[in-house]
């Protein structure tokens, strides 16, 4: 790789890390998502033009925010918008107090709450946040939702227009009014984390800037809502998942949970996650409240991270927790994950019957799970076809490498 391509890769990395911060800051300042997005994109083009000769600035995020802000001001002045917009453009020197922004002083969290306003359709809330906060392309978001790119682009456009037309403010609601958005906010944060945890596309199998941002937002929510069990559950879930990050890849290939070197797990994150799970369990016991999905998922991860050897995993407890999760969230994805645990407890034949009953033929993990179960049952020809389908349905390079290796190691019974 040449020095020029190395520098471009570094610029792209910085931009991905800072994108959400830049857009959130501009959205609060100018009150217009289109202006915020366009100005952020212009700042990147200027960085690509200037940084190779000037060098990357000491505070690249601040440079991008300032440059994008200047681009936004130029656009507003150039288009000769109404006086209110001119005033917005002069906010850089205006001492007039800003509109109250809510009890949390964090631009990105405010942006999440704005995107999760109940006036927006549920699928649009998630898509818009992934676009603005995570910097995902419309193509990447469409792939995650299993819809055409044009459909997703229309959803995002309509959501931004709705925010503008309804004058939805860029602020975190007061504590007493947050409940109508909390579920959507938690879902969005978890989706941002998941996209970073196993990237849907691109050269890098993980996007640490997204996992770090999701955990950061989870910690802020935890401070804001310390008595909300699902907030604690989500944070615990992300911490326990993140604790295994460095052990999840080796030689450019995904390493599954049963094969990971557990000495490489981050014990500090595990201890913090376990503490949160115990807190959730104590709250449930004291109040007889039904735990939500994030608390149950965190408990499942706590079981997995509670042993130094995969062979010591308490699979009966894992299956029991998945039973609870399915009662709360009866989705095919939960049933698929439960089947993986059932395979360890009752055998691959029982699990395969469950998997075959699920309508998930368009989902790459369904094919990968089915391939592994067929492999364990000695049905190599069928397994080979499922590995091919799983490889065709994923663009993560590390996952593709793992699936290809497993396929190559299939034993041909006729040989």
C-alpha cells in the first residue's frame, strides 16, 4: 500500500469516528439535518484535499466540526434564506442563549432522541439514526433491514422531512417524558453497537468507533436513568460482548465463541458487566418485575463469560434464558439463537428441526447455523450448499474466511 493510500485510509478512519459528533453538533446549531449532512460531507472533501499537504491536524474532529460549520454558514448565506436562517448562521458570535437542550449535555444523545421521536415511523427512527450517528451508507442500512436501497433512501428522506415539518426539537426530553422514546433509543444504540461488532460490509470486520460510541451513549443513559433495568441491561450486554472483541478474530478470520482464547478477554469489562447483571437480577427479585430483552440477553452473555472453558458452559441455563427471551420477544432470530444452544444440550438433530421450521432463508446466519448442524450430523453435501449460501449472503471478510474454512474441511463420505 502506498503512502498516499495509507493517508486516505487514515482520513477515512478519522471521518468515520468523528462523523456522528460533527453531524450532531451541526444539527443542534442549525436545526437542519440536510445542512448538517451536506456540510459534514464537504468538510471531508476539504480534508482529502488539504491534509495530504498540510498534515492531519492535532484535533482532527475539531477541525472537521469547524470546517463543516463554516461550510454550513456559507451555504445559508449563499442561498439567501430567511432572516431566521441568517440569525442561525451568525450563532458563532451570537450571545443569545440557545433553546434549552434537555437534562443531558451531549449532542449525539440529543440527536438519537430526536431521531426516535414518536412522530416518526419505527423503522425510520432506526434507519435515520444509523445514517446520522453511525455514518452508515444507505446501502449498508438497507442491507441490514433486508429492503431495497431505494426503499431505505425514501424512508430516511421522509423522516428528515417530518422532523423539519413538525419542528421536532433537538433535545433530550425531561426525565418524566422520556419513556415514550426509551425503547426506540435503546434499540438504535444496540443496532449501532451490532454494526460495529460485526460490520455488514467493508474491509474491516469490526468498526470500533461504532461499538465505542454505543457504549458511551449507554453509559450516559445509565447516569441519566439509573433505575431503568433495560438501560442497565443494554449496557451490560454491550460490555460483555465488547470484552471478547480481541479474541473474536485471528489471522483475518472470525473465531467463534467455543474456539476463542479466553485469556484474551477483558476481565475489567466482564466484571463491570456481571455487576450490572446482578443488579438487574436483584431489582427483578425485589419488584417481581418481568425483565426485558436486554436484561435477558445480558444474563445469557454473563453465563458465557462466567467460565474459562467453553466445555464448562451451563447450556441448560442458556436455553432456559432463551425460553424467557422468546416469551418476551418471540422472533425467528431469537428462536434461531435458541436452537444453537439447544444443539449443545439436546444434540444437532433436535436443533436442526427447530432451524428448519424458521422462515429465515434470506438471513445469512440461518444458513451458517444450518450448515454447522448438517456438518455435525455428517450430511456434508447438504452442509456444503448451506455454507455456499451463507458466504453469498455476507460481505464481512472475516466471517467469509471462517465459513470458507469450515466448508473446505467438510468430510466427503464418498471419498
